[in-house]
C-alpha cells in the first residue's frame, strides 16, 4: 500500500485566521472603555462593575476584562461557574468575580479554589456556601440576591423572612452585597420599576447590613434612587442601547464584515435561494457572501449589507453558510471576490439588526458564532 504524500500546512492558517475565515468581527475595546467611562460619569461616586457573562456578550470575556481593568473596574459578574473559573485564569488574583446563577451543588470547593464569590439565590445555596466556609476555615465572599419582582433568581420574600429569624444563617459568609434585578428598566415609565425598588428596600432591611446593588444597564438611566452602592451594566458596555425610546448614549463596539465569495449576473425570471422565495423580474447583478445562520446570523435579522455607503438587499433566504445580495446599485466590477461587506457597523447597528429579526440586540450579539476572524482594536 503506497503512502499518501502529505504537505505541512502554514502555521499561521487556522479556521479563524483572517485569510481562512469567511467573515471578520472587529471589536473595539477602546469603545468599551469609553462606554464604561460614560456609565461611571452617570453614577458619580457609585461603584460600577462589569458583566461578562456569555463570554462577554459574545465578544470575548478575557479581552473585555483586560480593557475594563484598565479603567479601574475590579468587580465582575458572570453567569456560570465555568465562566468564573475561566475568567479567574485569565485575569489572575485580585478582582472579585461573582457567579450570578450561584454555585451548583457539589461544586463549592471548585469555586473556593478559584476564589469566586457566590451569588446566593436560595436557602439551599446559602446552607451549602455556609458549609463550604466551615470546611475552608474562613468566611467566604458572597452576594445575597433577593427576588424583588422578576420571579427569576433570588430568595423569595418568604425565604428572606425565614433566614432573617435565624441568627446563624450567615455564619461563615462575608456578605459583599445585597442585590436584586430589574425586569422593566428599559421602560422608564413602567410602574414595576418603582414597585421593585420599594420591595428591594423592604427585603434588604431584613438582612444583615451590606452595600446594595439593583441597577443594570438601563437601571443606571432611571436615576440616582436606583443606583445604590454598585451598578452592574452589561449590554450598555457592548454598545446596545440602554434607552430604547431615545438615541443611543453608548458607542458602537462591534463591526461584522463578510467576504464576497462569488459575483454573477442573473437573468429575469430566475429563482434565488432555497424555496425560490425570490424571483428576479429583471436582470440584476448578485453576490454571494460567506455568512449564514451557522454563524449566528438569524434568518430574519437585518435584510441588507452595505458597501461604501450603498445598501445591498438580501435576495431570498439566508442559508447556513451564505447569503445572496443584490449588488446592482454598485458600478459594474466595483465589488469583487474577497471584498468585505458590512453587516454590522456604522451603516447598521446591532439594535437595527435586532429590529428586523423581531428580537433584541442582546440576542444578536450573543449569537455571533466562533467561525469569525476576531480582530481587537483600540480606536
């Protein structure tokens, strides 16, 4: 049997290297730092954390943490234990890392070893963290989350009342914050905001005295009475509008550009894409770009790309790995194979794309997949 000859591949070529990837996601860490400064300016002397869950809303938790550390941020929130462990490996000792979903049963020792702070959401989590403190021989840091009306995470009022009567409920626990989460902060006039604030006031008074935290990104814009001692912005750091009814006070952070893989002329009466949901009525010039729903681009997300200020509408359905564009608005030969067209950026924001898909900017941003070449810039 003959050996099959092999050739070594260039070391610099990987699945997500710029030459090999089908699209480029540019993340402006300078814009994230500026967004943090803008939020801090609104908060005055109130401390400001950084929420890095879902790998920094999809743009890279390690890179975002490094940028925020440069602004003096020393408190971070993640959703999962695994996210917390990975972040600790990245940033090293020192900054506080809180795990919003709490520590899974049986994983307390892993959290202690990684120097993570538990967000305690239930009586069971409280007991488990208290026991972990006894085993460690020291007080363990935690935030106590109470449910002020979102019905998602946190101790229910009856559970707060229960632990409030137990003089040993918080033995071995260093309570860094008492916190809750707003359900309707992006609607400033929604009555639930004030109801939750008042409920939070009542619940925290039953617990040991500790700094308080209630405001998320949009909550920061509700005014000083929602700020308390620590704000926990997430979406606003990444350029998503925290005030949907008004112009966006934050800088855009991401730019997504896809490569052109083919251009062609289409005759009149030709079906385009899966299901032939679009038929040409006249000859046109089309381009196929290397981006699709496998990359996290929703089939109902923004229905056009942009090139040098020209809008290039989608033709037919979004495929797994490609989208067909009408490029008739461009001069012949202007757009060539290998050129990049903009999907997110100055011409089309994350919130714009979300509006087309009937969703929110959070979902667009966190859906962006791993196949892109990611480029981090300050500028």
